[in-house]
C-alpha cells in the first residue's frame, strides 16, 4: 500500500485525515487495494485518537462539538452529513434530539463510537 506510515505526530495524523477524507467522496470497494488502504488508515487514525484525544465525560452534543473541533469539521459538514442545514443547527443548539439514524450516520462517517452519542441530554427550552 502506497506511503502508509505510523502516526507519531500531529502532522502524521493530519496527513492521514486528508488521505481518508478523499475516500469519503468515492468509497472504495471492500477488498480492493484502495479499500484495504482506507481500512488501514482508519485503524491508524482510531489508534492515534484513542491514545491522544481522550474524550471527557460529556453529553452527546458536547462530544459532537469536541469531535468536530478536533477533526476540523464544521456545522456545514454536519449539515451535509445529515442532508439538512436546519437539522444540524437544531441539534448543535440543543433544540432537536439526535435520532438513531443521525447517530448511525455520524458514527459511521466520523468514526465516533455510537455509545458516545446515545446518552440522554437536555434540550434548550424556548
């Protein structure tokens, strides 16, 4: 597999994120050379994140904000993922609960453990 290396530094981590991000637009077939490369890079990223980004005790929305910040993602990125800008805004502003479909989509695409997004949390009352 071309140029895969251990992730030892923040720069290595950022490089791997960019490499993996390119596969989100055109997901490679499982078992293909690019599919295997995607799997290996994803595993390296997960290991680096487990070792370097301790997720504090927090509710799902705090975890989502933390993950977005640490991955360089924006509300617009979440809106694209959820196919709705208003929905993303409402979730991040605690006006709407995360649904199971949203949780699955976020977990699968951003590699956030499902368990981190399923706890109860308070919505803001208007």
